[in-house]
């Protein structure tokens, strides 16, 4: 990817997660947060991001980086904490399953907002050479509150259940995707807020959670 952008003389827009930051330690993540990953995936993500910014600083290629929190939205799928395990049962009035503690505040990034943010980073003259958090609704909501918004929007009721760690371990023996979730479980055990105020200066606005959840429900119907 980097080599292709260099040879084409094009701007490289990289979409990243926030694994490289590590634990939140009680404060919201902003783009100037030092990398303090304690996980294998987080340390790798940090090295990749540093390599891209170094290539930009060296004048090899123009780079802009967009980072998203845990995503949700239409076709979110099984890997999203607000995906198949939530919206399918919500529509049926059954119990929804989530990772970690559902009563911890957690930022989720709406998939269409990821696309909109990356499009702006690909064109805006001020975007290159910087990290930008892709737009998130600034309202701090717990996972339970967001799932309850989904129940209300669907006109159903149900419980919010946390997937037991022992169940994840057992499933991980046979499913490599589930096994990889174990390392990142800490994100859902503590307050995890990603501040995206910076990107609003480029004219990007986040979709409110209520609207994003309504659109996601519609895609699951």
C-alpha cells in the first residue's frame, strides 16, 4: 500500500483502530495520546502508524491517518460488539449479548461516518501529516444504554447480557476470530471514550447515536 502510493504520487489515507493507545486510564483518547499498547495487536498497530508518519515526514508520500473506535452500523456483522449479537435479537425481543461490562461508557463509531471522514481526509489540504479520530457522537453512553436505544427504536424489550469470559475461552478453541477478541476484552471492561472533536474543524459531523441505531435496525430488518 505504501509503495503503491509512493510510486503514484498520491495521498495515502490510512484507516486505523485505537489499539495502539492501550488502557484509557480514566481519560478520553485524543489524537496526541502516546502509544502505550500492552497487547500484541496494539503494539503492531502502533509500529505501522509510526512507519506511515515517518514516511510522510521524510517526504516519501503524503499521509493522513483516520482512527475509528469500535464500529457499528449497517452490515456490522458478528465482529461488531453492536452487531449481529445485538440487532438480530433486539428485533425479536430477545436477549442481546455484548462483550465486557455493559455499564461502562464506550464510544462506537458509525460505519458511514468512517467512510465520510476518510473521504474528507483524502481531499482536505490540512489533513496530511496528522492523525484524526473519525467522527463519533460526543454523547457518552454505556453499551447498555445504546442497546436499550435499539430496543426502544424496534418497539421491543429484552435483556442485555455480557458474554462470560469462560464461554469466550471455550469458543476460542475452535474459532480464531473469537480467540482474538480475548486480547482486546479490556476495552469493554473500563470507560473507553474516543474524542473526535478535532476532525469537526474539517467540516465533518458525527451521526447521533439514535439516528445511527435506527439506520442499523433498518438494515437488519
